[in-house]
C-alpha cells in the first residue's frame, strides 16, 4: 500500500501560489486545494478561476477538496477544468451518486469526505462510486487546528469497510496531520495524508514532506491492516 502525501496550499502564501506549488513538486504526490464558500464552513478561500490558473503552473496533480454547500453544482466543473481528484462532502451533497459519477465521467478521481461527527457506515453502499474516502481529523474550515484523536476508531472502521468492499479506495486524512500525529493515522488505516501547516510553516517544505512520508511508511509497514 503506497503512502501518498498531499500538501495543502491553505497554509501557503496565496499571492505566490505557483512558487509554493513548485516548492513541493519533486517530493509530494498531490497538491491539496481547499475550496471554501463561507457557507458550508465559516471561511472563504478560492474557487474555480484560481484553480484554472494553478493548473497552468502546477506540475503536481490537483486534489481539490470542496467545502461548499453546492458540490452537486460545482464539482463537475472542477473535474472538467483538469483537477485530477475532486472530493465532495457527504453532508452537503444532495445527489452524491450523480455527482460522483459526473466527476468520474469528466476524467477525475471522485472523493467523498465526512466531518469528524459524521458516521461512515451510512455511505458504505457508495464505495463502488468512490475512489477516495476523506475522513476529516479536524472540523473543516481552517488550517493549524489540533488533530482530533476521536476520529481514529472511525478510521479503523473505514479501513475495514474498504477491505470488505475489496476495491482500491484510498483513505485520506486531513487536519492536524504532522510529525506528531501521522503515525497514528497510518497505523489506523490512512494511506493519503493531507498536511497544511506541517509542510508550509516549515522552513523547508520539501524536507517536511519527506519526513512525513518516511514516518507514514514506517508506521504502515508495522500496521496489521496493511499486512
Ligand atoms: C481544513 C482543510 C485542510 C487544512 C489542513 O479544513 O481541509 O486541508 O489545510 O491544515 P492543517 O494541516 O494545518 O491542519
Ligand atoms: Zn482539505
């Protein structure tokens, strides 16, 4: 099971996005882009025009995380624009199957996210429609929040659901992922790790990505779920 690291540009300098993207280009697997509409979450970041510009400059594939109230309307255009993964929130989607299918039809991977207080079991039947599950390990909206250990049991249950499903659904964690917490996430079953402040507040973002990957790989190699 390959570990993947997805640095979040939420903690980067928004006026220098192309440079910030290239700072991790050689070492990361994805560039995580947090789209917030000030309705689904109490924060406002960027939308489709900025993603379209970033697509012209970033060499890493974009992992777009839509924290917005109308993912059914907005997710397909992000995929059509060229985002390689588009994740929608289960709490916001009115027609998740249709939207996940539209994302895939546009050529992107389809992600389904849940907040810390949202159970994963009601979405088990949707796994065939999903390429990645995202379990938020903070309440979405802001970078730099403390990691919520209370999500770890759900992470283990999600890994079991994926194993039972038998598919190749990736399991992503997002929020408070750092050198202090990434091993717990990997041990519980995560294989894709979003890190914002742990990467972009570091003096050397590329070295931070490499350190996170090493830790996650070590924890995964000892994890029962990966054996
Ligand atoms: C939070 C965002 C995250 C954020 C994580 O709602 O979805 O992607 O950038 O930031 P850190 O890693 O600092 O918790
Ligand atoms: Zn995110």
